[in-house]
C-alpha cells in the first residue's frame, strides 16, 4: 500500500482549497493507489480522478448486474431475472435490500483497510465517492432521494471508536450528507463490543450480535426511510441486526443498506 499524502485538515475549507492548489504547484498530487503523480488541476467537485490515476480507476472491481436482489452478491453468469444467492436462501432480512458498487478486492479492499485500521482519515473523500456508486442501483435512482431519506451509520462500540479515532461508517455518512444533501442521523448505538465477525460462520455471527445494538435515546426514525451505511457487507448479519432494531424498536418504514464494497 502506498503512503497517502495528507493535508492540514484542521484549517478552514477555503484555506484548505488554497493550500491544496498551492501544494499542487509545489508537491504534485500522488495517486492514492500507486503513488504516480496525478496530472492536471484537482477537479472542482470530488470524483475518482481527484485521488486516482486512470489505470487505478479502471482496476477498481466494479459490481455490475446480475447480482442477488437481497444482498447484492454478484453472480458471474448471465441471468436476467431477480434471484437470491446461496447466502440468502431461506433467510429473512429486515432490510429491503443491500447494494454495493464494488467488490472488496484489490485496491478497494486495501483502501478500506487503510481507512479502518491504519488511521488514514484522508481516504474518507475517496471512499465516499466509491460509496456513491451504490446509489446508481436502479432501485435507488427510481426513488425520491434525497428529501425523504435519512442516512444512518452502523455504530462502533465507544471503546473501539476511541481507539480507532473515528467511526468509519459515520465519517462516510457525514461526507455523503455533504455531497448529496441527505441528512445523517446517528440513530443507533452499540451496547457491547462484539468479537470480530471475520472468521465466524453465519449462525455464530448472529449469536455474537444479539442485543449488540439499540436505538440512541432522543433519535426518532418512526416512519422514515433509511439508508443504512457501512464500509463492507459480508454475510449481512450486522446490517440485519441494525435493520431489525430500526424497524422493530424505531418504527422505520424502509431500510436499504448501502456499502462501499461487497465482501
Ligand atoms: Zn494509480
Ligand atoms: Zn444474497
């Protein structure tokens, strides 16, 4: 993984833009994927070329139809009808569907790992642009985003958030709110720190998550349509538990899960 260039994020936005332009003249912007100097000025609105060179952009493992109509798992064949993948057979989900723009492979997996575990906070802008790819799912483009919807992040336990420095899902929500106008509500909290989900089978993941989440007092989602945000969706167990609380305890009307990547 290449080291990431950083900017002084504590200064104001206009100063930051000015600093960025000045730095462009002095220090070339480097691709976050391969360290190649990026050509031309920084685009006025954030997009992939703000951070990635052309070869790294084309290497991104984009998910294209067909994919599972419930969990977004891509299928390599040539299906034209709605289908459920093996992961979703005989399962009940409290979310309407989950969708991701990319597979959690290659550069996308490396960027997410650096953002979550290596404190590369400056990756939040690029990861939010990758997250926005999930909004191109035709089931979402047909809806009246953004006015009627809320963004809700999957919460981290306060101890883990303190150690990490931030909750990656909440940071994605804040950036996505800023660029789409969809408001964020930090409606869920994590009551206990669960053991890492990676390596657990589906049943053990569900047991591990039982009563891990609840509604945060003072936050109402009754009758609201919610985009639940996380970095990666693997088996869907975490998203399911959050969606269950939002529906059962919060009275949410609809929950759709969007993630940067499908694990
Ligand atoms: Zn590159
Ligand atoms: Zn599925």
